[in-house]
């Protein structure tokens, strides 16, 4: 009897283990669609000029999650995309590459640009948002369908945004000297839009938006310096009537130049010349 | 004892063995994996879209509790492009852009680059700054209803829909533009002209009789707010958006009144009206010489807050000033500039002083700018007011200043407007707004009942 019991036990044990074995198919090919989407000529051009050399993706095809779902916005005309992308190359990528080295933009750059065709109106204020930078990785540019490439002032707007947002990204990598925020903090105001640029300059801020807070003040200085020629920038500063405010702007200019020189080995005036030259070349 | 444990152990193991072999998941609910079914869903919609060689006619209401709708004509191509035109505006040329069918919250149709359909989500739209018509570029697929593909906007899923139906065209390129332009023409037919009355009514005729509504059509939003004043004085109102087509318009939500549902209105050129016929009843949108009901707002005139009424060009444009009245202004201005020394005068505005003077007269002034005079020139006319049956009757009494005498003949259309034999109809219109400003002042309209094409909109100074 004992013998039979042992045999039965042995058989049952074997069956028990076998019944737990995985008899299903082995893991097969992924069922997620990873095929290359339809690429038009513009997509191919963007891949060759931004993705491959700099690992920067330029998104222009609408995805509701790329922008604020509560805003009423629309994608750009396909024909608007390439001129703006070229503007980024000429007035931002190439000048930085020339003065900072071939890897400068590769190392420190937003990984994604999103182009939006429409204006982005801010609810309850008489303002529009020209661009947004998110966590140093993404810049969204609005109203690209409304740029006039025969007018340098029109082209300057998105480039100001890019230089402004890129200034933030540089600051996120290497913070600027906090003493900058203490130069003239008394007139920083959340209702900055009630001031004109001229009024803000008389208070020692380069633009109205610069008078909102220290970090914006710093990158507005960067943005104004890199979207004007030196002569043009000096003319803006020299137009300030209040000598004290004029001196404050010059002090801020010196701190910005020092920030670029000390931290990145970049002569901002050389960068300024190249960026402005690139911008002028864009005007048709 | 040991033997007993062994037996129990053997039996337990046997039971475990049999249960482990029990197949309890043999029910095959789906043949394919979730990823495959999602891809299949997208593929089906893409296939439906691209299978129509002559494209789809798309009726799109962005938000039918605020706006009317527009018609888009869309031909989806297998290379990911879509050719499109629409009746949104006069730019009806077919444009090409890209689209995708992808998984979002469900299968979605996304118009990925700008084309006609993004005109409804353009926040730069005049009069609708910041929002446009609150449209979208992303549409959730809700199903195929008898060959019509229904999509919705997740933001306004209860008030928005895009319904695509096959065009049945022989030539998409030619016929889509023709249809869009015919639809635009219908949109013009509903608007007041220089000669047409400003009183646009919706009248329902059924077995219980006739019911008259003030149609209250907002041409910017393509939206109507019909109101009927009941015999007890209570006002009942309805709301719907209009989507024009080559034969008239459809409304959404449908207009339901006394058991019938009116949705499609056909344009009758002979009577310049839009008619919806349902089960022997009719709903007609047409122009009348009188409003559906005479409101008693006129009784407030002359009291505090309704003492001086002005309407000046510098305060901007509001569609409540009728094309006929604008034409009257042009006529007056032309007449005045034909007189000696006034060739450069420009009409500025008008004022109605509603508080009677000791003689019981009120006055109307008309103003012109004269480049030679820093002050506005004004002609003044006196009128005797009587209010009766919710109408204001003004009888011409005379002229009180030199300019009024000199320009009496040239400004007679203005005087005739106020001295309407059939009376004037006055309505309160809330606070003042125009295309350029908004003021907290009360506003109102005066309409001549003798010439119902003449209506002026303005504000009360005090």
C-alpha cells in the first residue's frame, strides 16, 4: 500500500508542477504601431536641420496637449513653419554656435519647439503671450502665421521670445548673480502691462515686462541686446531721459555681459553682432 | 497517524492538481489585442474618410448655445492631406492642409495644420477677440449614423458637433465652392438692407392661431434669441444657432414650439422670408413693419436716466443702427456739403433732449464738425411729445437756431425721422456697447414706425 501511495504521490507531484508551467506563446512582436508616420518635405527638412544636428524637435502639427486646452488656438499654416525655423537657425542657432562652439546649442537648448499659428490672448488682461518656456526643455512660439518677413520689427518679435526664453534656460543651467535682483527692485510690479516700454525705461528697466520681476528683467536685457545691433541698443538706452535710470540699465548690461563671459566664455557683443546680422538677412 | 496525514496530503495534492488544470479563461471576448483594436478603430475611420472620392459636407456647430454653425467641404486624401473650402467667409478658395486620425481620448480626427476649419478657432476674429467661435482642431469620433460620421469637441461635447455626410458631387473642386458661395448669399438674405424693415419676426402658424416672436438675430454669432410676449406680459425666449446652406438654413438646437419641431428653413425669394413647414404648421422668419409686441420702455423716457440721448460716430458702430439710418446720415451729410461754405463739413452725431421745456417741447440736435470751427456745429429742432399705446409721437414745432433755419431743407429727412406720423418705437438695450467701446450708460433704440427701415442706437447721458 505504502508503495502505491508513493507512486501516486510522485505522479501527482509531477502533474502538479506541470500544470503550473506556462504553456502560452512566448512574447512576440510588439503590437504598438511604431511605423514611421507620413513625412512631407517639411518634416524631412526639419529632421535634417534640427533633429539630427541638434536633437531639437520642431512640432507644428496640432496636438491639443501641446498647448493650454482652455485657450482657443489653432495650428499654423504649413507655409509659415519653414521661414520661422530658418529664422531660428540664422538668428539664434548659428550665432551661438559660432561664438560658443559647435556643441553649445547641442548641450544647452530646449529639446522641443512648438509652433502655433494663432495669437494667444490672455483672459482678463489686455495682453497676449508671445511664447512660453517650460522647464528649460520646450519653447512654444505663438502667432507665427502673422509674421511679416518684409518688416524686421515683425521678425524681431518671435526672436525676442526665443532669446528671452533661451536666457531663462541658460539661467536654469547657471544662475545669474542674485545681486542683479537688488539693483532697483522697488518698481517690480505684477501689473507691468500698465506701463509702456518708455515708462519702464525711465524707471531703469529695459522693457515694461522687465519691470515685472528680477528674473524677467535679466532675460529681457538679454533679449533686447541680442535682437538689436549695438548701435540700436545704445540708441534705446540713450533715449532714456532720467540719467539715474540710464546708469542702472548700463549696470545691468555690464552684469549680463559678465554673466556670458564668465560662465560661457562668450563675448555677448560679438554674439549681438552675429545675431543681428542673421536677423537682417531674413528680411525679404 | 502518520499514514493518515499522508493520505490527507495525497488527497489535497490531487484536488490541487485537478483544480490547477481547470481552464477558467476559455471565454474569448476579443479576437485581437487592445492595441490592435485601437489601430483597427483608427484605420476604419481613416478608411471612411478617404473612401469618399468627392469628399464630405461637414456641418459644424462649435457651440450651439452661443453660436450658429458653418459648412465645410472636405476631401480627405490618402497621403494625409485634406482639401477644404467653407462658407465661413468670402475666401472660398480650396486650400490643402494635413490631417491625422489618431488615438486621443478616443479615436480622433485632428486637423493638424491650418485650413478653413481653423477659422472658427481664430482668437483674432473681430468682435470675438480671445475666443473666436470657440472651435477646435481636434474631434472625437462618435459614430457612423446612416453614412454620416459624427464627431464632437471634448470641450463642448454637449453643444458642439461636426457631422460629415458624403457630398454626392460630380466635381468636388467646382461644386463645393459653388455651394459655399450660395450659402454665403443666403446668409446675406437674412440681413436688413437700406430699404428693409428692422423688425425681423418669427411667426408660427398652427391650429391654435398665430404666434409672433421678435427674432433677435445676431449676425456676428449667427445666433437667434426669439422672444414672444404673452398676453399676461411675460416674455418667453428661445435660443438657437443658424447654419446657412444653399436653400436656407438649419437651426440647432431645433426650435420646438407647441408640439412641433422646426429645424430646416427654406428661403422664399418672393416674400424674402425663410419658411419651415411641419405637419401642416409653419414657422416663418420675415421682415415686418411693426415689432411683434410694443414694449412699454417708452414710458421711462424723460425720467432720470432717460433724459439726454446721444448717438455719435466717434463712439463706434453697433448693428442696431440700421443700414437705412446710416444711409439717412449719408444723405444729410451730402445735402449739407452741397451748400455754400460747407463742403468740408462732416456729420458727427445727434442728440435727443427728452425732458420737455416750459412750453412742453423736446428737441433734437444734429451735429457736424466744421474744420474752421473748434466747436461742433449744431442745428436744433423742437418737437412736441405725446406717448400713446407704447409709441412716442413727436410733432414738429419749429426751429430755434440760425443753422437750423439755414439747413432745414437739407436736414428734413432727419426731422421726418423723428416726426414719424405712425410714431416712434423706443426700446431699452442694456448698457452701451459698440465695436470700439463699452460704456456703463444705458442704451436704447428709436425706430420710425412710418419708415421702419430707420433705427438709431445710442446712449443716455443722464
